[in-house]
C-alpha cells in the first residue's frame, strides 16, 4: 500500500514528522528574526480585512520558508532513496499540504471579516431605532442610511473577493488530489500485478487488486484531505480562539478559568472522541469479517458457474447464513454507535451557546465578536472532533487496510494477521 508509492515508508514518515517538528520550531521561534534579515516586518498582528490578508509580510515570509523547507526535504529523499513515484508522493504531498493550509487561511480571512461586518450591522440597527436624545426613532435619516449602505456594500464586495479565492483554491485542490490519489492507486496496482504469478492462487486475489485498491483510493481521497484540513485548521484557529477567549470572563458552573473557550473546546472534543472510539471499537473487525463472508459466498457462486458439483443449495444456504449473521451483528453495533454519535452532535450544536450565556447576558461582547467566537469555536471543535465526524469512513478504511495487509502477508509468505486467522 505504501512502499509502492513512498520511498522507504517507515523511515520516510518518521522523517516527515521529525522534519516538520524542526521546521515548525524554527518558524514559531525565529520567524521575526528571519523576517528582519529579509527586511520584512512581522511585528504588526492587526488583522487585515480582505485579500491583503494573504500578502502581508508574515505570509510572504511563510511562502518563501515553505518552499525552501520543501525543496531541501525533497532533494534529500531524491538522493537518499530514488523512487519512481517520488515526484507525486513527495512534491505532490507538499503541494496538497500548502493548498489545504491556504484554504484554511481563507476561513481565517472570512472570520476576520465577520467582526467589522456584524458590528456595523449592530450599529446600523441601533442608529435606526434611536434618536440622539435616546428616544425611539423607527426611521433613520437618509444620510445615515446612505452611509451604512455604502459601508455594508463595501464589506460584501470584500467577502465576495475572499469567497472567489476560496472557490478557486478548493476546485484546484480537489482536482489535483483526485489525480494524486489515482497515481497512488496506479502504483499499488503496478506493484500487485507484477507479482500476479505468485499471488493468483491466494483466495480473493483479484478482488484485492481491483476492488480494494479502488476503495482504498476513494476513501483516501476524501479522508486524507479531511485529516490534513483538520490539522491545518487547528494550527490556524487555535491562536484565534486563544485570543477571543479574552472576551469571555467566565463559564457556567465552572466559573472563571484562564482561556475558557480554548479549554472548553479541547475538553469537549476529547470527551466526544473518547466516547465514539469506545462505542465503535468493534466496527472495524466486523467490517473486515463482512468482506470475508461476502467473498466466500461470491467465490462459491463463481465456481458453480463452471462446476455443477459446486454451489449446491445446502452450501449456499450455509454461506448466506454467515453473511446474514455478520450483517445483523454489524447493524446492531452501528445502532448504538449512531445513538451515541447523534446525541453528541446534537448537544454540540448548542454547547458553545451554553458557554456564552453569562457573557451574552452581561452584554460584554458585540455582535461581531460573537460571530467570530462562534466561527472560531466551531472550527476548532470540528477539527478536534475529526474522529467523531469521520468514524464510519475510518472504519471502512481500516477494513480495507486489514484486507490488503493480509494480502501482502500472503505475498511475502508471512503469518496472516490474527484477525484473518479467526474463522468466526
């Protein structure tokens, strides 16, 4: 699965983690010093509203830093372990990481836009309902209306510009990821078919090469981008949520704690992830066994097409009974998994509002800040809840991974994984 596409996978992925940690440490620890050497000013942290967000000195330095770090890493691996798919697996992965990070920064730019826009909405509504002496005035002056309209239209145009960038980057990223994943499937296909003479006797060999490599590619296309997006979102929005926590002085029941929104998002997501992992722990094994009993039933039917002695009714009834038994176990386990999942997700819809009740009741924040908090909390919470939101897909991927691992064990004449040795 991996060595067909990546050079020396175990060492490669360990090097990716170690190198990323070093590069991140240098960036967060010395980016201002690096910027000063290049004549860039990174001291101004004031949010820039609009497309200027992407061309600040900080962003320009990051673009250059990322290109240099990627080039050094790629050159090392091109020399150390030359691989036929290295351009796609190394440079392609780096491009996907960057485009995903840029897409997340688009969300940050939109979140920066929310505060002035919704604060202006709040201000305009207040002006339209109140005279200078405090008496109610349901109709604002023409001058006020014109001023508010111009400002709102300007901000809407800014939003449209950011949204256009978001659409452009999203479409190009998805297009490239589709080609990237198909190249990965091609690499797996070439690797397995090159050993066809030695694997054709393995039960389900054709299904492993055609169907499982296809499913692996399809799942990775969505799941892989999602997990990268979740990690990048955390990097982008955790500092935002940390800063916005200053506007929230206390939480219900808990009271005053440092950075309450950040802590609440973290603990809530850990709880949800642990809950879903616990109630869904049996699902990967059941999905794996489901493919086995389906394969056994299908294989007997295929043999029956050419051999009259095969696929007799008693045999088919027994094999289908195994299919039925496993499906019913799968349905039961998914039932209580979905109960737990939906209860948690429904509670998640109002969790942040519960946290903000004391702050809203005290009138301590504006409408614009409220919108920023809701967006940032939702982004961070969803990223932490990646396992919750993607558990069903992860189960399917684990099932495919287990089947291909068993197939590769048979290719290399290694003992089968324990789950593949179990007959019931």
